[in-house]
C-alpha cells in the first residue's frame, strides 16, 4: 500500500514494515530512493529529507548519486549534514 504526502514523498507499507520513499525525475528518468523506515523517521523528518533532496535536484544533482558518494546519507537526510 502507498500513501502519498505530496511533492514525491511516499510512505510504502509492506509486511516487514513501513518505509519513506522519495519519487522524482532526473534527466527525464523516474527514480525512487528510500529515505528510511517509519520507525526511525518521523513524518517531519521525512518531509525535511524530501525537501533536501528537492534542493539537490534544483542544483542539478541527482539525490541517488549524491547518496552513493556520501557515506553519511542518513545523517544528511535527517538534516545533520550541510548541503554546501
């Protein structure tokens, strides 16, 4: 089951739990990245993570590729790492 929160933020429910995802388009391709589980991310955390990923997109940076280059991505998405 999917619950949509706007601007690409989705809460997906599986038998194993609930997970926050961000759905976006980059260079014409649809992409989906995981932001974290509902247990570890509050809705406000997920919204902040989505907004930070959208900021990357506005700078021409693919959030998925950024995540691969940054080992502290969960901290980034929780707002503990600066975008700059």
